[in-house]
C-alpha cells in the first residue's frame, strides 16, 4: 500500500521539476535547443486560438502564427521579466495577424470590431462591405502597438477588460484608457464611412464610439 504522504511528496517533486515559462525562455536564450519547442507545445492551443480569432480564415491564422513563433524565437531577448511569457507571445501573435492585414489588401483578415460604424447604403453591396472591412483592418494596423493590442483583445477577440488586462499584464484602467484612445483614433480614421446625413451640425465627421 502506498503511503499517502509519499504520494503527495512525489506529486510535489514532479511539479517542482516542471520548468516555468520563464525558465524555458531563459534556457532557450542559454542555448538549450529543446526549450523553445517545449514552450510552444505548452501554449500552442491557446496561441492558435488567438491567431484564429484575429484572422479571417485558417490559412491567414496559420501564417500569422508561424511568423509570430519565428519572431519570438529570434527575439526572445526582448522579453521583459515583469511580463508573463504567455502575454508576450499573445501580443506577438496579434501583431503578426494585423501586419498581414497591412500587406494583404486583396482579402480581409480581421473581423470588424464592435465600433459604431454606420451601415452601408446598400447592405447587399458585397464590394462595399469588403471595402469597409479593409478600411477597418488598415485603421487597426496603424494604431500604436499598445492601443492596438487593447482594442483587438477587447473589441475583436471579445475578452472582458479584466481578462484583457490579465493577458496583457497591465491594470484594467490602462486597458480602458488604451481602448478609449484607440477607438477615438479609429473613429477619426473611419469618418469617411459615415453617411453625409449622419454628420453632426458642427461638421465633425468623427464616428460615435461605444464603450
């Protein structure tokens, strides 16, 4: 019969031998050829989900994820110790997905976030709809990285402010302010999508942004 205490000790010992994400990244920087692969396998399902939510189709998501992992592998030294490794990888994946938008104007890769973008004059006009999506994608890609990450996490990926803050490793107030600034810039950048009748009397073409 196995002693209960011995079983608990074995479990604790096994957990102690499991390297943390930070230890795996440090080992990779130290020359361990297997450490980064171990890190990727640990988070591959999560990172694929991030790439898929940030892309229009599986092909773009796969390309973005591959590019992101290559960047993370090459630039591991840029990781800041005050952040979580998974959050760092998350940001790289999101940015790679949006970078593909900027360089690929033949197809839309990121769903339109829930901004108060005016309806098209003819909802059945597929060409106009694609143009609108492309405009939103390009506008997202021009935001500063911190604002883009917050807006994508909350408005594209659908995370709550609290969850986005945990993922990105910043306070909830920071997420709220970054989203507010990013949405305001998107409203200005996308002002040309507003119908003329929707422009307020003062002539300000900015789009009302939901909170």
